[in-house]
């Protein structure tokens, strides 16, 4: 019997789109979707991949109406998807790029933590690009479809991490970012786009979503796009200008 995880993995492996699961199963809900995602994760682990973190998706409330998804989701990041650039556009189906902030955990956060306790669990900060990819044509889906498809995670390319000092963590709430392609500003975003409070708000939401399924120390957490997600194509060069925190630079070439 072909499972949903089998179908999703086949779509990504062969770069062949598939119909949204909810088209044929309107009762496919988030609980079923996270169960399918767990099967997909196990299939990738059987291939030798190791989970090294989590990505949050749809934390940027300004894009909820665009995708008809109105709450955050999450999925695993693997050692096979946390990659150095360049990135080949042909490795994906309908790839888009997202400028994000990545947090590295030095301790495991727990549900119900106050902000100070949550901040004490973070020991590193970096700028990242996430490549998100939809197996569902023209990015048409419902929230459970995105969850079942590994939260649409394709790849994560990070700059160098800096120490997560209290000053740096506080600055995350007021970052301003410009997303730049080949020297031209393509979009502009602000930390407040991410659940009203920036990357730490995304981490807090993820901790609460997972409940007693705790995030281990050492994992990286990508906290969601600060701008719109934009399509990528071969030959492009992408970078960001971030105001409010001095993070090591990051440029990503698309081959």
C-alpha cells in the first residue's frame, strides 16, 4: 500500500508534482498530517539522514492570506538539507527563497517558559536562507498538505553564528531586512512580521506546539521568513541587508 509519505517522497525525489492530499481527502487534518510527516521523517532517516533541527513555517502573518494558511507549522531540518551553497534550482520542483533568522539551542526549552528563560536556551544566532519547495502545483494547498510534505522544507543555507548575548537576542524583535537579488531589492520585511515579536516569538510558539516533545540542545531552529517567499532561478545571486543586528554576511548563488 502506498502511503502519503511514499507519495510525497516520490514527488520530491523525481521532481514530479502531486495533487494536494486534501483534494481527495477533505478530512485530512493536522493530526493526520503530522503523523504522515513523522512517516516521511522516518523514511529519510532510513536513507541515512539525521535530524539536526526544526523549521517553522507560516510564522510571517503578512503572507497568511496569500497561501490561505493562517497558523504556524513546523517540520524537521536534516544534515542532508542543512547545506552550503550554491543551490541548484533543478534540485527542486517549484522552489522559493526565504530570508530567515536561525537560532541554535544551547539548552532544551520547555513549554510555559517566560521570555528570559527562553532566551537563556539560545546560544547562537545566524542569518539563513531557506529554500522551500511545494510538490503541489502552483503552491495550491491547505495547511495539512504543507505539514505532510515536510513543512515544504527543501534546504537551509546559513551564515556563521554569533553568540546569543542578551543584547543580540533583544535586538531580534526590531530587525529590518531587505531581500536582494542581483543587486536589486526584491522585498522588505521586519521582525514584527513574525508572529508580532520576531524570531523568539516563533521559537516560543514552536515550543508550545510541540508540548512535551522537547527540542534538544544543539538543534538549530529556523524561525520563518521575514519577507515574502520569492521564486528562484538559475544564475541568480541572493543576499540580505539586515539592520538592527550585526550578523555575518551570507550570499547564495543559484546554479
